[in-house]
C-alpha cells in the first residue's frame, strides 16, 4: 500500500512538472465577470437569482456577465471578440454558439468573451427587447476595453460575433455612435462601446437599420439561402454595405436552414468548414496581426 501511494505521488508530481501549462489551464473553470458589480441598473435586487441551464441552453439571466476565454500567451494576437449566442431572446444556445466559437477563436490567438445578455422574450421577463440587450452589449464592449492592458488586448481591435438573435444584439450597437458618457461616475461607462468589426451568423432582422453610414464596422456575414428566418437579413445588409462603401464579405450557402452553429454537427461539407472562412476574413483584414510591441510567437 505504501509503495502504491508513493507511485501515485510520483505520478502527480510528474504531471504538474511535465504536462504543458496550457493543458492544465485549459481544464480550469473560465473566469465569469458580471457586467455590473452590483447588478444591472434598475434590477440590482435580482442579481442573485440563479440561472437555469440544461443540455444546450442557459436562461433566467438577471445578472448579465462575460465569460472570459483567453488564448495561450504565445499565440495571442491582441484581437478580441465578444460572442453573443442566439436563442430567440428566450434562452441562450450557450455551448454551441458561445463556448465552441470561443474555443475556435482562441485557437487563432483571439481573446473571446461570451456574453450572457438579458432575455426579453422569456416567459414573465421584465426586460424590454429594444433596451436591455443593447445596454448589456454596450457595457460588455466597454468592460473588455477597460481590461485591455490586463488581458493583452488592442482596444482598437475589439469585435463582436453574433448568432441569430445574438446577431440582433450585435446590430443594436454596431450602427450607433457608441460614445461613452465623459461625465459618468463609473469610468467604464466613459469608454466607447462600438465594435471595431462584426461577424453575423444567420442574424435576425431586429436591430438592422434602414440604411447604414460610412462609419459602420466592417462585416463578415454568413447564412444559408434556405433560411426562411434570416437569410434576407444578410442580403439586405450586403446591399446597404455596398451602398455605404464599407468593407463586407458575404457567404450565402445553398443549404443549411437555420441554427447550424459552428457547423460541426452538420452533414454538409460547406457548413462543416464555414468557421475557416471567418478565420480567413479575420486574417485577410489584418485583425490577427499582432499590434506593435505585442508579444507573440516569441
């Protein structure tokens, strides 16, 4: 028995000495940061209500938050993306449209932050669709920028990725000025809340304006042509971006319908590889280039 215990002890020591630190850290629980330390404005008394989660979804979100996924230091580019999962504003498809894209972005050297925003269409929800998700998205952008130095982020390369209803949340903040309030008591609220770029995957129609201005963030848009819900949003945005002469890339696949997530559960070859198209776009537009002075691949 003593000999067995000694062998187990040696195994544990060997593991922590020789297994790469990134492997160990990957097994640790990601950091979760509430958007507001005392709860969402006007709803502070609900911040301790527990979330509900089962299978693929999370709901009952009364204390909106960011879950932090940082890439290995040796791969970090300084770019960052806030991810807004879909779910029809009734729930969040948290794993397939939150954790999985965060892991993919980390593999590219991009810091990722999954936003749990408030759900206005959940039964008995006290939240307004045109106000509270937008408030959460702006605060998330400002919160990430406030931690730029700590997390090794270039504050001029902070984008957003939205799926379905999450694409609507992104659109709510992408086409407005996003200027912070210089007189705000909270210094985070003084920062700019507009994304530098956006990636919308089968986005819903809400939040998309009748036209866009020349200061709209460059966009990567993707959907299936037979998506009765949301393919028209992509077609419409393409026209608006071309009229405004703002850089845009669009992928409209023949099949796929709605909700194919990161494509890894699809039988369609084109959908299985769509995330690589997003990676190519990020690379081609220099979002993956390390900022001057940023430590990368050293």
